[in-house]
């Protein structure tokens, strides 16, 4: 199932977009919209206007690394949302950084932010600044940075452990053999957030308790710092959309109503 181009769904259904539960999902680093096809299968319904954004430089998108920035990611999501209101904006992993910046810019259009095993930044934070606080993550010791190419990779033998230790073996092997390097620039770009905009948006967090990418302790700390009171917990690795797609979809659908 190919869903990388669902960004345009609003443009096709402008009259419907405000009368439905609009759910916009943003994937994380080393990922793509296509990784969410199981969740999409559960969430696609007449009640939901589902948009899964594929960030530039991910999946099959061939945007040059030199053109990729956090601002470009944000623009891609703003373009997908357009003038739609009452949006439930979902961010996984690094996607939490991106959706936070989007919410800052169009807070009146965002009904709720759902963070799934995600980074929840404070003003001035970047993914790298938050990741440096994470003593439980397995990313650091397996990270391969190519500054000349402007990308970062995970050591091939560690990909399963880092991201999807509980996934079926064929899935883990496929991901290991097809993981694209991640553009570096957006990972070090700090966000600009305010209490007046981002701070006023309702927020929910879905914990992944057996996470080797973003440690459970850091997840809890970020939730506490952000004042998020409504949380869920899944006994999953960093990729609950692979291991628990039905449960995760039910959480998203419930919170989007």
C-alpha cells in the first residue's frame, strides 16, 4: 500500500476536511510515511480525514540532502494541513520536534498533539540536545555520522536492536537492509516555542516502555516538563506502529474525536 503521497488529501476534499476528524501523522527519523501503512489501514474510515506526511528526503522522496532543513519539514506539514481546523497532529520520535514547531505556528488550527515515543521539546531544544540527556538510548554508541555528506546512519548490525527489537524477523530484516541515512541539519536545529501558542495546545503522550531509541526515563521526564497529564503506555520497542498497530490506531482515533 503506497501512502507517501496522501499529503494532498485535503486538496482533493476541501469541503469535507473540516467536517471530519482530521488526523495528520508525521513519521520520525530513519523512517517514512510508508511505515505507517498498518495504522492507516485501521484509521482510514468515513469519519477520518487521514493525512500521513512523508518528509522530504525520506521514503522514495529524492530531495537533495543539502536542501533539507527543519523549516522544510515544517513547511511540508503546513502545506498538507492548509486551512483545515480541529486537526489532531501526531508525531513519532523526531516527528515530535516537527509537530511542536508546526503547532507553534498554527496553534488555533490544532485541536490536539499526540506524541508517540516522541521527543517533546521545550523552547530552544533540538533533537540532539534532548538526545544527549538520554542515558538509556542505544543510538549514541551505534551512530555513524558523515559530516561531509550531511547525514547520519545507524550501524547495520544494531538497527533491529535500536528501533524494532520486538518486530517480526522479516520486518526487521527488511528495515535493516533498506534504512536510508538521515539528514543531519534538522536534528541539530532548535525549535522556537511559546507558552502563548504551543503551550496552549492540548497534548497526549503514548509511551513505548521497552524503547532503545528514546529511553523510557527520558520520555517520562519530557512528559513531566511539558505538563502532559494524559498518557498511555505500550510494552513496545520504538516502533509500536509495527508491533501494536491496532491498539495504537484505537488510541489515535479515540483522542481525535
